[in-house]
């Protein structure tokens, strides 16, 4: 029997903020606590989680200092997310648009 390969090409992309939020839930860390531990404003933390604020090299350094995720990985997550948006992919937070 020959196996068939069906490539999966999603029409969505997840933001690095989704990963950050999942980590925070797992570690039972609030947005306020993350803001305090990174020394950034709550608006920046909220913006990263919502995918509205880009993870710059500075923010990647700060996040790497308080998570188990490296600076390079945060920057790669961000690059992948922005490239996906530029190519017309839907942010996964907008789940209704994914299934339209």
C-alpha cells in the first residue's frame, strides 16, 4: 500500500505573544508580574501578547531573561509572524476568520 502525502498549508499564523501567554499560564505569571520582571510597561506586554507590538532585539533580550526561550527564538517567532501577516495569513487569535 502506498502512503499519500497531503501537505498542510494553514491560512493562519500565531503570534509570539500567543507563545508568551501560554508560558505565562503554565508558570502562573500575570501580565503585571511580567511587566515588573522585565522592566517594561504593561502596555508593551499587552501589545506583545496581542501581536500589536513587535518583539525587538531589546524586548527579546528582556523576555529571554525571564523565560526559558532564547533571544534568537523570540526574534525568529516575531519574524515568522510578521512574514505570515505580510503574506496574507490570518492571525490565529482571530479564530472566526480562520474558518470562514
